[in-house]
């Protein structure tokens, strides 16, 4: 099969890495890709958010499947554009992608499906959470414990120039659970815990994610959550004639009152993908093609039974701003030690690898235990260097 991966981050590098291992693959392409993906695929200078370039590219390459990584192209309707022209897509329609594209829509679906979630509050008083309704690159959520934090969050939300709401603050342990969906059925893909705040001990502002580990739950726990959370939502979307084909990703809080949904996403997580995919013994291409074709019956998702930890290396001013043009050293040494280094924000300048984003690299290690995977990941981190490099030192420490 010929496959086109849309996107340029660490998640897309992990997807390309997993797809490249499939015996079904004949050609792998990426748009626009990155230097890490370029070692596995042919990269093409088409932006992920530009259907006018991507649709003709898919036809020109004669691809059998398009795998869309980021959420924005899905919410904008890239999947619809490709399907209307007969191209198979792993990723939902724009209507189904509203499960991530609009928090208000997601709340409505959850309420109708009978899936518990956080209550929307009539007034903004602490403790609470302020959430932007639409996409905000992982930075549209503000957890508020004081009046000053609430006021700052409301100002930040208003600056996004989109609707927002205030909801109850749920306390407990967070977990992300991923399911492979064909519009009717949902298969558990794995679970992970990510670390959203910039600093150790969950200090500082939210980011797109500073690290993750997997699995967070047992296989039986994952299956139970998919049955009670993902499947009712999938059925409700189908009832609305907007069947969901792709990865349905539930962000959950395990509270004293039971499980509550924090949010839904319409794609693989980032950086969770970088720890979930290395633990699958399944042929990912076969599984994604089956979901895109509307029938995952016969697909077996087999976990390896091992553990993975990923540490994000970010620019010195992240999340306020990105970093560009700073030389990066030590990748080959880290990889020779057994780590998987996924490129999240890199570029080549005169043949040398340099920074080109906020989150620069995702360093993943796999081992029999979380503790061993964590030690291996940080050993690999110690071998990589670029000026201003910042990372959390406590990823998976609480596991």
C-alpha cells in the first residue's frame, strides 16, 4: 500500500515509524514531514492545513490511504475533501471531528450518550476550569484555584476571540485512553498519562505536552472504559449521521466519584502516540486501513506487555515562543543507546540539524517496567544537547 502521512510533528514521526514497519507498505510519503520522517518517507512541501495542495498531492502520488495526524485539518474538513474524491482516509469527517473542535458540541454528545463529564458552571469562581470552545493547540485550558487565576484565565480566553465556558474542577488522576473506530465499533489501542504543564511538579502554564508514559491502565481497564465511554459516544455520533472513523481519544479524570470525561480528541495524542505505538505488536497499517474502510472486525490490537516513557525536549522560551536555528547534537548517540528519538520541531540548515519549533524532540525508551523505561529515556536525554534545551525531570516519576 502507498500511504501519505499528513503532519510534521513528533506524533507524525511516530506514526511514520510504525507504518514503515508494516509488510503491507510499498511507499511512504509525508506532507510536509520533518527531517526525522525524511529518513523513512518521501517528504513533500504541502502544509497540513492546506487541502488545496494535499488533495492533488494524494492523487498525484496515487496513495491508497491518507493518515491525518493533526486535529486542525480534520476539523477543517480535509477528510471530507479526500473522501469525496474517492481517497481512503484515516480520520473523521469535519462533523464528527467537532467532538474535539467544539467543547460545547462534545458536552452535548456526552450528555445525550449518558457519559459522565464535568459540570458547566453558571459563574466563574474558584476552584474551576476555564476552557476555550475551539482548537487552541493544547493551550486553551486554564485550571484556576484563586480569584486572580480566574481573572487571568478569563482574559486569556477572551483574547482567543472564540466562545469559552467555565466548568467544575475535577480532582484525581488523569488518563488518556485511545480507541480505533470504524464508525460502529471501537477497539482499545492503549492508555497513557501525559504531563501538560511546563515545570516539574506540574508547575507553570499548560503546554502541548512535556512527556508521557504507557500503559496507564491494564488491558481490562482499557476495555471497560472503551465500552462505557467510547462506544456510547460512537453510537451517538452514528445516530446523528456523522459516523466517526479514526482514533477517538478520551481524556479522563479518575475521581473519588468515579470516572469523568475531561475532553475528547479526534486524533492520536501528542506526545502520547510516542509511547502508545512502540508498545503495539499489531500491524498498524493493516489496522488503520481497516478502520478507514469502515470495518475493524478481524483486527487484533496486541500490546507487547512492556512499558514506554517519553520526555519532551523543548526550546528555552517554550511555551511562550519557539526556537529556530539552534544546532542540535547527540541524536545518533542517544539512538545507538536504544532510544527512539522522534522529531517534533526540527529542520536542516546547511546539512545540520537545528531547532524549528517549541517542542523540539521526543525521546522515548521501552523497557519491561516504567522505572526501567524512565531511566533509559533520561539516559538518552543526557546525550542530547542544544542551547536553551529545557525538559521536565519528573516524567513518570509518580508511576
